[in-house]
C-alpha cells in the first residue's frame, strides 16, 4: 500500500477524526505520514471523513485520557505514536496499556507527562490568593478566580468543603458536571461512590475536608452533554496556589489523593496510581500522605466484576486512613 499523507488540525480531536478514517480503511501506521495544518485550514479528505457505524471503534478510557495529554506535548512524533498505539489496541491487544514494560506504552506515557514541566496556564492564581488567609477568605477570593481559562466556560468555582480543623483532607482531580452546577465537590455519581466507601470504613464526611486540585470544571460539549476532560499540567499549575493555601490553612495530619491527577500533583509526575497506591509517605503538606483510586474509576469498570474489584481497592485504602 502506498504511503498516505494525512493533513489535520493539530489537536487531539483533529487527529482522532483522521485516525478513525484510517482505521476504517485498514491503513497501518507504517503507511501514514502526519502533516499538521494551521488552525482553521482545510483538512485533507481523510481527516475530514467520519467512520461508518460498522467501523465504530471502542478503546479504553485511559487511552483517551493519555491521548489528550500526549497531543499537548511538543514532540512532532506524538501523532504517529498515538496512531501506533491505537492500531495495536484495536488489532493486537485491547489490554495493551496494562503492560507498563511495553516500549510503545512507555513512549506514550512519556509524551503524556511532557506537559508537566510547562508553565501555568495564563497568569496563574498566585496573584489572587490572599496571603495567610483562612478558608473563609480563600473561598471568597477563589469565587472570582481568573488564573486560567477554565473559568470562562465553567458555571462557578467549586472550592473545598469541610471544617477548618479537619484532621483528614481528601483531594480529587476537578469538579464534575453536577459539582459545577451545585458548587460543591463530590456530589455527583462519583460522590455517591465516595460517600458509600466512606461509610463502609467508618469515616464521617462531615469531619473531613474535601477539595480538588483544580477548582473549575473542564469539559467538552457534545450536544447537551458536558464530557469531562482531564486538566493539563499547566492548568493544574495555575490552580495549585489555591490547594497550597487550603492545606496551609488546615495543616492536616493525613492527606489523601484521590486518583492519578491529584497524586501526581502531590507526589510528582512519576507516581503510578495502581503501583504506588495504599502506602503512607511524609510530604510537606502532611506527615502522612496516601493515594488511592478516584471514585470515578469504579464507575468506569468494564463490567460488574471489575467495578467490585476497583471499589474494594478504594475501600482498602480508605480503611488505612480510617485506622491511622
């Protein structure tokens, strides 16, 4: 087969449209050359095509999350690496991403983490955070945060909730759809899982402080639905001063990171949630810091058996917190 030159807008969505058409036509990675066009330029016929219903492709949610992050990297080879991984997921091994030793998986992971070294989005929130303020003053100040562009589309800032003298602080990734509408963390479907897990280990939510690493909901609009988008590292960096200020005001004994995004914000980019979860370590924010699964991970289980397994992992880790 001759080599196909694919012109596309250099965004994850632009690449995704082109990749769907290539998969539909059975074009292997070795026969593709990716060419970025300027934003708004006319894409190639391949990039503009849509897959037929019979050619619909299902891939793990994790690939979509990694793919969006990798697309934000600066390496020009990222589009080819993405397509090679997608091709292998579809044609060779649907569980490919579980093999941490696979060279292709490692390259994709490295691309996804490249942005972690970036500068904060926009000016960042540091200039907006009142020095030495308590939680009440921080909440008021955060309500008008414009430290990054996420505020432009979100309904409101979703600041942390809980007592100022909480012994335990739990940090998630960002508000979801319901949290954005209601103005409180963990009140949507993931919040229901969260509350059930807390009850199972005997932790009272009223005595905990619950917040997120990012205070505005990042999403992609699809019709009437708003689909969660993983925050980029520069967006995390922009919002980081709010989290730092919350933790400085509370001075918790135990800090719990819910999910990979929160864990990497606290432990660093090399943290791997499935490998490193469930172990206490001292950090500058708390003498005992631990990471576990985000409650939404339970909801993404591929079947009831996997959901039960993921939920049990979450409960096991929270039980360590409850008995600490």
